[in-house]
C-alpha cells in the first residue's frame, strides 16, 4: 500500500518587518545580523491572526488545491508551540471551519518546531491502518521572541497543511519512508505562563539542531540505501538561513537542491510551519518523478526525516491556489512600533 500527500496548502501573513528595523531599536548591527543569520525580513501576524486562523487558511488551500471533500478527513492534528488556548484544542476549530465531519479524531501536538511533521507521521499510521480515509496534518506558529533577544530577529508567523491519503489515483507525492531521531536535549524551552521562550544560545546549534538533523537524516538514508545524489530537492528545518545550508553541505546536498525550499531568508522562522512550508515551496515547482528529502527539527529534541517521490498526479493540482512564492509577494512593511503592537509586546 502506498501512502502519501494527496494535497497541501500554505499560508503566510502579508505583514513584514526588516531585521534592520529591529536592530535599529536595540542598537544592533543589521549588516552583521544579515550575514550571520541570512534572514533579511520576517513575517508578522495581523492583529486578528493567530495559529487558528493560519491553520484554517492553510487547510482550506490544501482542500481547494486537491479539490477534496472535507468530510473525508478522519483526523486533524495541529502542531504548534503557540496555540491560542492552553486548554481548548486548535484542531476542533479548524475542523469546524473547513467543514469536516464530526465523526473524526482531533488533537493538538507540541514538540517545538517538529510538531507538524510528527502530525504527518501519525496521519500516515491512521491512513495505513485504514482507520481513516484522509488525515490532515498542520504545522503553524506565531512564534515568540523576547524584545532584544536573538530570537526576535527571526521568530515569524505562518503555516502549512498536508492532507495524507492512500488512494494511488490521488497521491501527488508518495512518502516512501520516514525515520526519527530523538533525545532529551533541553536547548530551548518555555514554562507554563511565560510569554517568551528561553534558549541555550550556542547550545542550540551543535548538540541540538545539527546532531539531531544529521542523525535523523543519516538514519533514513542508511535505511533506504540512498545518498544525497539520489534526490532532486532537500528541505531542512529553517531556524535561520545559515543552519540548513551548513547541515545540507555536511550531508552531501548541494545549494541547488535546497534553494527552492529555503523560504526563511524573506520569511523568518515559522517554527512548526518551517519544514512544511519549505516542502510546500518545493512541491510548487516539482515535477513527476522528482525525489524530495525532508528533515525537520524540534528542540527538546528530535528530527523526523522523510523520503518523498512526486507522482504524475501533481499535474492535477488546482493552479489558482497561492504558491509559497505568491504568499511571500506584495508584503506590507511595519516599523518596530506597529510590529510590537501586532505581537502584543505593548501591554496596556
């Protein structure tokens, strides 16, 4: 039985702030920030946008792109670390908004930035066991960064939704295999009630991101007996522009393979949405027969890796659904004051 992506959709708010605008407020050096992070601007949610609205828009785009009946969806899982409610699921609101049936299962996932890919894996299991027809896996965030913290320069807003199924006439990208690597590595955390996360600085790099992405990716490549050369494209979690380039090179992937999915430079880090938005951007340009390698990362810590093969069915996708490139176009730029208002940094 083949299992794969039947459709996909993304959503990115139009508002942006440039990194030099943030640096200007905190007396930072914008040229150093650009060179070090390789992020030039980031998305900002509108005053009425949150994880729910982003998840709904991404899901509607996925349903429309595949011309699917939402009542076929038997599971909805939303991965995020910025759910609007501590006790009240995001996924039930999404289900109601997209017109899914009540005869379904739903839950919210949390594993830092890889909650969305974990949701994909669970949907794969439910679809493969024939417990459900279609599963909707979402990764979305309106990520937080404390004022004058390094995270403030990259923490962004956006999300993507993947609809998982098993009908060979519908699968646009077969998920050939998946593998995960997980340890207890506390490189990033936010306690209950705290408005902003804390991080271990450089500790989040080598023992966090690079260790888990490298091991997760190598585990899958070894399992499949493949190398980087067997893939046309690759997507790695994008906390900034520097990390995915470094890990790709260490694994043997080229800049050309990762470039189509490297949205972070003009988007920022969308946390749970990052890997799935990168995958969406890659699927936007992929052709039948192309192979895509994806590895997410979530602090705490873990990585999920996927080997994906694009099918002929991708030609059937609706063409009027916005691509990631389209969603990143025509931005509305904010100054720091308006940005702080949008993000709730100004308390009344």
